[in-house]
C-alpha cells in the first residue's frame, strides 16, 4: 500500500515537472522579445546553476573516513567534472538551436512538440550507438511522430511549411538526444546535483561567450526579460530538475518518460492560457489549425508508443506456463 502511495506521489511530481517545462516554452518566446538567443540562454542557465548550488552542498555533503574513500571521492569528482563538461556542451548546442528556432516561429506549442521528438530519437540512438535492439513499437512510434510533424508543419492551404525556425528546433531535438545519452552514460558515476549544476554553468558560460561578440546585451533588456529568465532559469532549470530527480526515484523509467512527454501538451496549454490572460500585443503565436492539432495527437501517441514495453513471445509463454 505504501509503495502504491509512493508511486502516486511520483506521478504527481513528474506531472508538475512536465507542466513547468511545458509552460516555460511561453517564457522562452517572451524572453526572445527582450533578449537575444545566446544571451538569454547564458543568463537563464547561469541562474539555474546558481539556484542548484545549495543542493550541491547540503544534499551531497558526506564524510570521507579513510584513504580508500578519499580516493573514490576524488575519482567521482573527476568523473563529475568530465561528464558535466560533455553534457554542458551538448546542452549548449540543444538550447541554442531551440531558442534560435523559438525566436523565429514564436509558437510555444509547435516548439514543444518538435522538441518532444527527442523522446522517440533516443531509443533509436541507443540502437545505432550501443547496438541495443529497438522493439517494433519504437519504430511505429517514429512513424507516428514523423506523420505528426508533417501535419503540424502544414499551412492553411495544406502545403507543408518547414521554415528555418522549425528546422532549428528539429536539429535541437537531435542535440537533446545526445545530451540524454551523455547523462545516461555517466549517471551512475557522478554526483547528481553537482553534475547538474556544473553542466548548467558550462552551458551558460558557453552561451555568454558566443553572445558577447555577436549580440548586444543591455540592462534594459535584462530588466524587461527578467520574468522570462526567472521562469526558464529558476523554475525550469533549477526546480524542475530537482522534481524530476525525486519523481524518477518513485516511478520506473518507461512510465516516467511517458509522463514527462506531456511537456509538449503543456506547451500548447500554456500558450492558450497566456493568450487568454494578457492583452493582444503581449500574446504569443499559437497558430495550430485543426490539422496541426491532429498532428500533435499523432506525435504524442508516437512518443507514448515508443516508450511502452511489451512482453516478448518467450515472456508470454513463461507467464502462461
């Protein structure tokens, strides 16, 4: 009974995580109105990294009793630094492509669903890189996601429209996949909170390094975009990651991935709610037609299908015997 209760709490926590991530797409659109893409990413990831620093000191503070433990601690620290550097570079690339694309299309719902393709791409990448076999439902999920993406990109005259913004976000989905692979590879060998804080600081630092010679950051722009920076930095990067970590300890991987894929749905809901609550001049471009809504449904079904686990024929026979 306690286990079921714990799992239910995990579901609620992961839903809260997906909601924050989904609503943050609106923040990214609004942030692009005041700040250039690399500058916005630099500030929000640095803010998110700083937010997580207290967790690094309190959640992972441990005593090192002997020489063997000290050596293990040093090894884990070195691995954490290497992993954070690699993940931070992948995160920098993914967020840069995503933010540049969002600044062009200004549609949080479409951006959320295109980004959600990383959930389908990840098992394929595992198959290609680590030779881990992908099941039939993964490939079916890919087909449904591809059909959904096509429908989302249809214009009112039913002609496909894949502009630079859509292509950038689509490229970002591949980078998010690379980020997941790096995190998965190092996850058991690093200090989780320190790794996360450091990767955000690496991503933020790289973003600012690109921004300074290419973009113009002003105090007025930072002031105008502070609300978006708070949502995308403190809430999306800092708090949502912590919730994800807690929730995934209570829910098994496949259901957790399905729950978090609702981030794309919350991106649309967030855009609709924002447009209902604010004046016209502050609204975002939530432009999905009924065909686009069907595309979102196909993509969501594909994402869920790719994460389901079905018993093999041998496992079915064992259950029946």
